[in-house]
C-alpha cells in the first residue's frame, strides 16, 4: 500500500510481545532480544510500496477487472472530500488468461484483507494488502467449483468460512451459493488458503442468488435474485421446503415498489433482520421490515435521475445510519444518511466504467461484527510529542508507536482486535526488507506463518490472535512509523522465533523482542512465528562476541566484531557449521525516555561493514565461526544498541545482543 523509488530511511516499528527468546528474520528485517519486547524494522525503497488503504475507504467495482479506491482525509466532516487513491486490477485485463470482466460485490475480512469479484470470469480475488509491489497483487483466486457462473458477491462469517453468491448458472428455478473454508492444517498443501466445501442449490426468482449477506449468527443468509423477493436461508440446515423461506415479497406492495432487487444489507444493531434490511431496487433503495414473511414497514430513498441502483454497502463508521449506493448506468456513487434522508456526498466513477458493486474498508458483515472484539482509540501527536502508547484491554499488551521526524500535528487511530487465528495467518508469500543495508533490496520467503497465541490464550481467548491496525491522518510529515509491542510481565512467552508481520505480507522484524520501521500510513500488525531447522543450533544460543552489555569506546576508526558458532544439534562447540546460512546483521538504537511520556520505539541504524561499506552486512564463515566486523561510523556515542542476526536462509533462529558506545 504505498509508493516508492530509492532507498529511504523509514521510522522503526517496534513490537514487544513478552520476553522473547529467539526471533529470526527473513529477507530483510531484523530481530533483537530485549526483555518483554519485539523489535521490527523495515527500510523500504521510496517507490516500492503501493498506496495505503484506510478504514472508511470506498472500493467501487468499475469493470475491466478494476476496482477504484476512493479516500477521504476528512470522512467525518459535514462535507467530506473524496479522491481516487488508486485503481487496482485482478490481472485479467493486463495479460491474464481472460480479458477484463465485470467487477461487482466485494468485502473485507477481519484482518482488513480485501476480496473482490470478477463476475464475467467467475472469480473471487483476494488482494494482498501490501506485499512489496505497486499492485496489491492477487494472493488467492477462488474459481467456481459448482458450475455456477457470474460471481456477484462474497461475505464472511467472522470465522473460517466465506460464502459466494452467483447470479448465473440458475436452472429450473434454483441457483447456487458456495461455502469455502480457510485451511488451517499446516500439513496440507492448501494451508492458509480457502478451499471449496459445499454448494447450496436454493430457490430463486429470475437469476441465481447473486447478492447475499450474512446475519449475526454466521449461518443465516439473506439473498435476492433480481426479482421481487428477499429470501432467508439457514446454511447450517439442509435445503428443504421450509429452508429457504421468503422473508419479504415486495410484489405484494405494487405501485412505487415495482423494480428489480439487487444488493442487500442486513441492518444492526442486531443484524438478524429484526432491524430491517436495505436493498437496492433499481429506481431507489428501500429499507424493509418484515415478520413471518409479511412486510411490516417500508421506506423509499430516491436519488434524482438515477434509475439503475444495484450497488449497496454500509458505511464503515456509521453502519446503522449511513450507506453507500451506486447506479450502474450513471456511475454515480452516493454516500447517504438514511436516518435523515440526506445525501452526504456524490461521486462518479467516470466514463468507460460500469459501477457494479461497492464495499468499504472496515465495513463488516453482521456475522463478522458479532465475532469481532475490537477497541478503537485515537491519539493526537505533535512534533514535540510524537509517541503514543496503548494498553490492550483484551490481553494487556502495550502497543507503542513513534513517528520519527514528525513535522506537523497528526491524528493516530489504533484499532485493536481479537480475531480467529486464521485471520492473522500471514500471506503465502512474505516480503522481507534489509534494514542493515537498504540497498541490498528485498527478498521473498515462504509465508503462512501462524500467529502467536501466547497472550490471547492467557487472557482466555482460545484459538484467537490479536491484530493491531494503525493509521495516521494526515499520512505525511514524518519519516516512518516505529512500533513496539510489550507483553504483560506476568505472561511467560514461549514463542521461539517471533516475527513482526506488517499487512500480513511484510516481515519487518529487526529485533528478537520485536520492533520495526515502516513508511507512513496504515499498517496491520500481527505477531507471528517462523520455524527454523531443528538439525542445527547456535552454540550457547547467542553471540560469542560481544558479550551482552559490553561498552565500546567510539573513535574515528572504531569497529565492533560480531561472532557466533553453529553446529549440528548436540555437537556444540566442535561440530562443523553448515555452510548454506545467510546470516544478516541488523542494529537498532534504543531511544531515551521522554519526561512525562512513553519511551519512543527504537530506530534502525545502517550497518557499515569494515573494509566493504557497499556490501550487504552478511556474516562470513571463517574456520568454524561466523563473523562480521562493523564500523561505528553511523552510531552516535552515548546510546545503547541492540544487534540482531537473522538468517535469510531460515535455518537458524535469530539472536541478539545489547551493547553501548561511549
């Protein structure tokens, strides 16, 4: 989610998740060992990151495989301003196996991953939030398994399941809804991916049940099929004469109620139909209440000179009062308060587009909201106070964020969620960044890293993980974001090789105890675990040089020797070291405490190799010792530093050591 070009220094992201033992790094990040904290950092190239997505951003399916993303810097204003942040494409219009295709309904899971549909080609596309490229590339593509066609909408149950509604493939008065489940079996070849489970053949009007929404119980589906009926279907029960049922038949109303039903949204706060449903009905949007199949009330919301309203979603900030609706002919997109009947803003997706669907980042289904434990807090930062600290009411974890180089006032919003562990599983490919030497670039490593459940389990949340989502507004005026997550001291941490994952696809670890640095903008942070090869071990589990707490005297030619030994497990200290390791050194500077405020997160320091300042700071095997000589040129005296070795080959866990410069 961002844009970049040449290497730049970004502020660190520091995460502390209990007293960490081993943490390692992949590709280009570092881990440090600090009591009860994890340090993670990333120095990315200025043009390597796609634009950031924020909660409240509006995603509009505009055809040809595209989604437009509209962002507002002032979404809560009386007259908010919106502009297109970017347009993303599923690849079908740019060299894919098919060309373009209509894009329709979309949705977000509880880890803020975006799922779009390609109706023409029958896909549901999961886009990476941020994986080191400019395109938010496709992380997984779900193709119809039932023979149904024309994917229209997708919805999540807040657990491992998602449901897909298909407009095409209807035969003999029946159409198809598919259920997929995320595979959490680490031994499976589809680990971390959604796999097809079952298809439901349900009664319909004119087309398949293309537009679906899911109630708070996670299994009751409301759907339309381009007719006059709203159906209710219990997916936990077999299809029968009494399942589905007609929840409301608008043809009984006549007059102003003629039309064709498209997108549907169940209203809260109950999200079970008792508060009504909103439905796009071509010439208007209707709010329908019904009981036992009988309509008890109906409201009509008209939008002048718009008679093909098909797209509909609830607002991320005010889902019980505000909606987004889109017209497939005029391409107008309306932000509308249905409690007051007032249009907040009108957008247009432009000539050559076909507005086929809409969703909002952070606008979840009733099923997701029922299972999502979330706490939101907003902080005001200034150049003088650029650090905030937040204590999780769920686990006691302390999340600290620093905006280095802050030159203007900024509002930081932190959303802390406890979700099903499957949502915090990293993407199947993870990008790593070399903080030790930014010019060294990036690498990709195998992902699907399981999230750390140490704190959630201790707090009574079984099979759950904690997800932190951080946004800055305005998203400018600072050099990056440094984050630290500290676990409560009364919870022993058993995580052996922790990783700080940003946006589920970037390993930004720069310290075993978890800290990291990243460019400005929204970040989704999870603490995950990387495995290592049990056949090898680091002798004594740490550096042989320097000893922890060593003080060095800095002068013009000063350098520090870093050394460690590796042997086959059980053969230390004399066993022969494997030669296929790629040990990378990373260093962060611990920041001094601020009077009356939280301690800032660490910042990463360029590692200058003695005798070869232009090469990557990777250790060299000499005899049976891995060693690297580092200059102190870019390390000011008077500070404490943490140096971390991360094996880019993922064979040995990370180790770290603290030292000071006088």
